[in-house]
């Protein structure tokens, strides 16, 4: 039987906000979105555990060049915590290893939660994708091997108790990158003297994006291709926290071809900038000021036909 030729992958650029479902990996969600767009290139901006659901920005095409900027962004989560039960993994997928009575009330929980707001140290869990000698820690954990982990400094910007019903609490967390919410729940439980684990986790925000902007994979699949494309945001939304510089047509041409350009105006600081073409308002990429007045290309979109 003659095989049907594969359709050519499309060069399509943009950012899609996906509401990742339960029990699928971040890469699985990414590949599904990529397939629905028939995109040549795709990447995400930070892994969610299969247990976790919620906001997963997916980058297509040229947007992948700027995906790392969301890795460093603060994150928001809604955590469902069960107190009194400790599991091997810190969540519902692990085996129960200890159960203890719950003796705290709402005010005591709030008081303990307040102790975790600010800069704190956190030891990454064994059931994580952190590497040790080239292997993820969870592979060692599954073999019953404990690897010593160094504590890391993280920042918990806020902890809000949404509800408390017996052993179950819902807590909203805003935190820095590198925070393990499972570990945070376990640590709060230990201070309360009863232990805890996660029964659910949903990412609600990252890098200025909110879950309300996201679409499920099922809803995305039901759309036509033009409707899907209408959901894509331009690549520069990933770096909108950076200031912008607008270049003349001549300087834009030089910059777009990897050449540094000079400014008459002196910048005392040397930050990174979003760079745009003055006439077309086209996003060219990122530049970095050196020696206060020289803008060097840092990360460029594919070269367009810009006149020099």
C-alpha cells in the first residue's frame, strides 16, 4: 500500500496559553498543541508535573527563542493540601508512609503559613526532575536510593488560605521559580505536627499571564486552523517586562543583520531592551546596551527584508 506523504510542517510563530490537563506530561501537551498547528518548531516555558494542571505557555516557531524569559518568572498556584497523611512522593500518587492526628485550628494554620512567606530555604524533593550524575532524582527514588540535596533559597511572595474543611485545605501560592509546592505543603504539615501531602495542584499564573487566558487541548482541537491562529500572541509578549528601543529604518537593517548600532542618547544603565523597527513597529528581537551608547544584538528573530 502506498504511504500518504506527510504534510510539510508550517513555519508559524507565536505563544499559546494551554490549560494542561491532569495525568499528561508538559511535553505531551506541547506535542499535542504542536500537532494541532502542524508547527515546525515548538517549546514550553517550564515543566508542570503530570499531577499538576493549569497554565502552560507553549511557544511556536520564533517565539521559542524567548521562552527562557518565562522560566525565571514568578508563578501562581492553587494547592489542595491534605493534612495528617504523609506519602512517599508528597502527593496522592505516592504510598502512605505515616498518618498522624490533626490538632490545629484555622488560626494556627494561618500563623504557621505566615512563617513561610518571604525568602526561605527549601530542600528539593527526591521525586523531582533535578539531575544527579546525569539521572533525574526520581529515578533514584524509585530504586529506594536517597541522594543528599542542598537547600535552595526561594521566595514565597504570598500564601492565602482559600478554605479549610477538616483535614483538607486550599491554599493560593505566589512564588519564585524553583519552588516545589509539594515540599512547601509537607513543610507546613511538619511544623503543624501532623504532616501533609498534595491532593491537587493547579498553576494559575506565570510571567503576567493568567489561567483565564488559557484554552484546553480539547477546545483547541475543536477549532478551525484560522480560529487556532487567532489565539496566538506575538513572540514579544514573552519579554514585555523589558523596556523598548525603536530603531530608524537604517539602524533596524543593521541590527537585524547582527550589527551593533550607536545611540546619540546616553543610557546610564546597561539593560536589555525589546527592539522595534520605527516605521513598521516590527519586533526585531532583543538588544543589550554596552558602553552606555552601543546596542548589540542579543537574540534576533529570523532576518526579514528590512532595507539598509
